[in-house]
């Protein structure tokens, strides 16, 4: 398919400051999820994968908690340094994203077109 694997890496903070020590970050990222309140350190992103809304965004438009949608693209800030995590779980060409902005998600059954005029 020719797509470069993309992984969004969690940004961990200690006393309000981002942890920038790569060795400490790697140690934190390797913690089991039961030690991180079930939040993953790595989020694997694949275009076309189903995603689940976890908040009621606009229930009148069908954008409610538990609704399945389709992930297409992550928009992110390019980092000045191409951070690579030496992790045998990822292919060598994996793009690690540390500054995500937002995700483009398809809402195929959203009532936005039909209900927009009524809002």
C-alpha cells in the first residue's frame, strides 16, 4: 500500500513541565496500561480504521457518545527534530508524532447537511 506507519506518542508532564529526557520518556511509554489509568502511550493511526466518539458533540446532528466513525488523517505540527524511538515493536520507517493538532474523521450518517439550516 505504500503508507508510512504513524504513531502518536503521549506527551507526559511532571510538575507542569513536559518530560524531555528521552530515556525517562521511553520508560514511561513502556509502562503497562494498568499503571497509566488505561491510557496508551502509543496511539497507532491507520487511515480507514473505525473510531468511536467518546463525547456528545452535537446529539441533534447524530454526533453522540458511542457513535462509530472513520479515521482518515491526523493533522500535526512538524517537529524540528524527527524523533525516533528505538522500539522493536515498530518498523524502522515509522513516523512518531509528538505534536498532534486534530484528526480528520468521516461522519457518513451525520445529519449536518439536512439540519444545518435549522441551527
